[in-house]
């Protein structure tokens, strides 16, 4: 836990405007010069249910949610359905306050809307507040909002009160409201903001804030961006102008952002009947010469298995994104998990001939989205960008300059008609689209409509013209060539530096992780080293082809390795062992699969319990330790 | 040389251009109705002036899926039931291509039924030919979606308890703007209908009765056939949805009573194609998207210049 940070949690019901309010507040903090990171928790419901968003702000870098939080703004849940304790979901009305107390740090602040929440319904509330030295501000936010505008504007009143209590000036918040709100609601909102601010200041006579907003400074323009934004912008900058999809949480975010922007770029977005069609359309569009993508989350991606295999066999470039959520089946639609790893690696019949990348941060999401397109088109292979509800939805600040790069609409080894004329053809004029002996296994392609380029693309095994062929020699030559592409891609990726390392190079212990847990693990590594434990981490992004050499060197350089992942069965650890072929006795696992991403403290405590104390039991956390082989 | 110079080429086209050198003789069984589809296409394509390299033929899986091994155009032999989503995306990516999709009755009305309904609904400017032989042929004679009720096979040993699919009615209700049925035994009509279907600006669905002499020996050979547009016994207006619906229902029922009715059942020349609809609402570029990747002058947009300021 660090003292020089604000972790502000706003809670209420789905539909109460938690997301937009927190986004604006995060942006205000970013504009004031701080680094910010958000974490959201919400149920799969349109209305009601316990939902919150945390905004973590610090002058130093923040790459993860924090441990607990120190400032609660508990709004009422205006859509609470079940007032009875015995209801399935319990008494929902009080949840915005009651559900959030366990994680509130000592000395923290609570603002709650006494217009909607009655703290006396929570057993021992006052005692707990006293014990934990919480500073409690019951405010009638609803009443204030109703008097000056409309009840729903109580979010604004809460933000005004937050600013008063933390000593934050209203300027940035007001600016953002002016940017975002239509005239009609802007005036009452501004009025409510100021009134709440002034009332709290007067009533509570605040001179030294209980929890203050840190101060910081940025030396360049910052953007508040999610992983879904970054993936979409990466695709656009790589010349992707076609997307097809079917709605599914949390992939819908990328689909929506692309759909909003593509018409402005003369591109095409198609919402179609199912995910089989979605991926098949992307294949069809790419076949006809356009840079194309599709995507889904676990269940929808399962339907894409067929077109994915077709893209492998026909060597049609395509990018599919997979936004993981907790499974199996419908699972927990709005909760993050990383348990689709094996699904995307191995789904579809036959040997996998695909690329799978799992970015760890918002910055990497942009870079690896671009990389996914480059690899897909240069090597004529489907590339999957694997992320999750956490990376897709959390917001953080990224310097604008990170995106200041040249566009790349290149189609890879695609021939012009002039070049086609020099390529091998059969006697009847059919172009040899799938030649056996070519550099890196990549046989140049033609596009329908080109003179001298006609060929057959087929999901059957085929000869150089694409004609269905089952002769053993041809089969071996074609499979070997397609496999050779993966070797070439591995060599290519070695130059891309997609991995992320933290901690001292000569550390005694190691932590391996992949995808969205990277930032949290790196924060934990910092804290462990501060506490005198010598540990380093490696966040791996390339799932296929796997960076065997790099991971082996990492494992080899330390005494023991803890593998941290959000799965119940240790899928990533299994992948590491499959590729390394040994080190089973050196790798243990720290797993979390309760629907919430790791907090840094869980990794710190889990590491200490597993590696330092050796018994694996990190008390107080819902994490699971799986010992190394032979232990 | 332009990027896609095969497109829009004005020249005489010989039907032999569509015959591949590698496997000129199809491997279909003697007497198979599939030969007639191939022949009709080889006649129709030169007639509408479409060359092999401006044509993309997307097929499904089954005996019918072999079509593009024997018709020498750009081809995409997709997977079972999925020819339509591949085909319609290619049409969106490059509307200048002549896009034809083809597959069997199991492929189109069974496993790909959802795609059939939605592609018809969207009215893409393309042709969809369904080889309807009322049987699964390539897998050796199982009951298919169009097999009659009571049809016995190794997968339905007590006779199918299901009513067959009604493909023409399904197509009309889904939104196809051209719906016809022809039969392998009627090559002249087949050629005319395929020609019209290719020329039609919208989703043209042709249910092509292709007898299977090997696995569906019991089935009628679709003779004698009656052309409902030519027969005095049938009077209906093929541009009238209600009358078309009536005629289709009669046709679908009578097929199982031994009467083979064929012809154009529904033609709507006014309905805009999907591409036109998309362009009208600004969701599709005027110029084929596929061309842009070859335009050296094109200034590719960057997110940095267009979309980032709202995040600041």
C-alpha cells in the first residue's frame, strides 16, 4: 500500500451512470497531471446489481488496480430490485455501501447518499467506522440533485463533494462536463457540482483533507484509453477497413468502436447472424483483397473454429480478437478470466497453424494489434489477439506520442498483375498460388479480378494451383511449408521485443505471467524487492509461436518460478512446460478464478507464502497455490 | 495495367475458357444432375459477358462443392454450409466481381440455413444455386432437409418423421428478390434462369433439381416437368408476393406428389441491393474497397490525426 495515491471507488447500480462519471473523474485527474488506472466491476444486468469503478491516481506510474482503496462514493442503487435479505441477491438497496466496506483501507473516506442509503441497516456500521478510522460523510446527494435539477444528477453532487473533501479544484471537472454535456443538462450539473462542493466545505470546515489528491505533472499530452480503444486504433492504423461481428460481452467494445469509426474511413462494418458468419465474412473480405478482422468472446469464438481452420488451410490473412471472460459456457459474462488460452490455441481440427498474441497493457494492445495485422498479411496466416474483460475495459493514461506512427496498409506478399505474369502457371493458365518451395513458406497470392491470377482456394488439402490433392508427397510438402511460416514468424517476433521484464536481472526468483496480469505482477515485483526479496518477472505475449528460448533462459536464470494466471487449471503453466519440455519441478502456480483480477498484494502475499515460506497458504485471499511437480 | 484488369473487360468469351485443363472431366456419377448446373453456368457466363477472372465462385461441401474444380474461375471451395458468408463479404469488398455461390440442399437449407435466410434478407447482389437432389450424396445416401417425409435411409431407418424444408417459400419470406426453380432435365430453361439470376441486381436464388442416380434411385428424375410461366394451367403474377407465395406452396407440395413445377416464382426488380442500401446510408464506399490498397496516391488515415483528441 502506498500513501501518496488516491483510489476512489464510485458504487451504485448498473444504469446509474457509474461508468461515465468515473471516466470523467479519471480524466480530470489525468489532466491535473496524475497517472491514472481504472478497474471496473459490474454484473451482467441492464439495471441494478452491485457495480463499482475504481480510479487509482498517483504522481508515479500506475499499471494495475491497487490493494483495496481509500475513498468511497456510495450512490444509491436506483434500480435495486430486491429489498429483502432472503432474496437471491440479498438486499440490493444497501449494497452500494455494504458491499464495499471490506476493501476500504484504514483511514479511508466514505461519502454515502443518505437520500437513498440508510447506514443503520448495516450491522455494526458505526463500530466498524470507528475501528478503521473511517471518515464518514452522510450527504443527501439525491435531495440536492432533485432540488436543482434531476435525481440522476446525484453523481455530479457526489463528485463535487469528493473534490471538497480531497481538496481538489473543480476546474478540470467543470471543463470535462462542458465538453461532454449538452447545454440543457450542463447548467444544472455545474450548479449542483458547485453547490455540493461549497456545502461540504462549509458544513465540515475542511482544512486538512482526510485523503488528499496527490499532485503531479505530465510533460506531454496524455490520453485516457482502454485496451479496446487501443486494439481498434491499432487495426485502423494497420489499414483494416472491414470488420464483421456479432455482439458479445466484452468483445462488443472493439466491435462498437470500429463500427463507429469505419464509415468515416470509407470502411465497412457488418453485424451478421452469428459468429460463424462473422469470421467467414472476414475471410471472404480478405480473400477479395481487403484488410479484415472479426472477433468475439469465448462462446462466440467457439463458433469461429470452422472459419479459423479454413483461413489456416487456405492461407487467408485475417485477424480475430478474443476477449476472454469467465467460462465455461456462459460463465460470468462481465468478469475477467484467462481461461480461453487453450481454446484459442487449439480449437478447430488439425494441427494449429495460427499466431496468438496476448498483450499485457493498453500500450501493448495497440502495438500488438498492429503486429497481428502485419504478421497475418505478411505470412498469410490467421492471427488471434487474445485479451480479456480486464484489459479491454480498464482505462489508463498513455502519452499521445505513443500513437504517432505511420500507417501500414501493406497487403504482404500480394502480386500485381505485372508480377503475376512472371509467376508459375499451369498450361491452362491457372496461377500457382500454393507453391511448394518458397522463402519462409510464404507463397505469394493474387486477388480475384486480377488477370492471370485465378486459382482455387479450398479447405481441402491441395496442390500448387489449389486443386484438391491427396498424394502423400504433396501433403507433406504443403504441411511442411505452412509450418515453416511459424518458424519464420518466431524469428520475426524475436525482433519485436513483445515481452515485458521487471525486477533485477540477477534475481533469485522469477514470476512468469501472460496477458493482462502483467502490470499487477510488475507492481508486486517492485514491492517484493522493496521488502528485500530478490525477484524478477517476465510477462509473455507470444503464445504461439512460443518464445521458448527466452522463457527457458528466464527459468534457467532463477531458482524457482511462480506462474501467475487467471485460470483454475494452470493453462499457461501447462503451455510453458509443453514448450520447454522440462522444469516441471521448478514451476509452481498462483491461480485466481473468482471473477476478479489479482490485486498486487495477492501476488506479493501469494509469492511469499509459496516461495519464501513454502507452504503455499496465503491467508485472506481467494487465490490458489499449486506446487511444482514432485513437491 | 490497372489493378483488376479482368473486371469489365469487353471481349468475346468462349465457353471453353471455363473448362480447366487439369481435370476437364468431372468425377460426378454418370447421369448426375450436377452436370447440368455446370453446363448452364458455362453457357450463361459468356452470355452475360463475365470472364473467368472477374468471377468468384464460392462453393460449400458435397458433390456440388466440387463445382469449382470443374468451372475454371477464381474459386473458393469453403466449408460445409458457409459459402454464403464468404461470398457476400467478397462482394462487399469488391462489388465489381461477379459473385456466385453454390452448394447442395443439405449445405444450404440444413447446416447453412441461417446464412441462407440472412443473405436473402440482406439482398446481396449475387447468385445462389442450390443443387437440390433431396439426399446427401457424397456421404452416401442419408436423408437430407428436402427428402420427403417417410424417406428411409441408414440415418432414418424408420422413415423420416419430418416434413421437408420448403426452399422457395423460405427464400421468399427471408427476402430474396429473385426466386426460381429449374431442373437438370431441362437444360434450356436452366441456362435461361441462370442467366437471369446472374443479371438480376439482388439476391437471386435458384433451386436447381439435380437428380442423384446413385443414392436417390427411388426419387423421380424430375420428368415430366412443367414450366409454370409457360403453362396455361398456372396463372400467377411473379412480381406479386402473395400470388408468388401461393404458387410456391403448390409447387413445393406437388413435388412430393410426382409433379415437377419449375420456372420463375418471384421477381422484384425494384428492391435495392444490399450494397446500394449500405452506400445510401454512408456505410460503404463508392469505389470498391479492394482497389484502395493498390492506389499509391491514397493517403491512409491515422487514428492519431482523427480519433485521439477525445481521449485527452
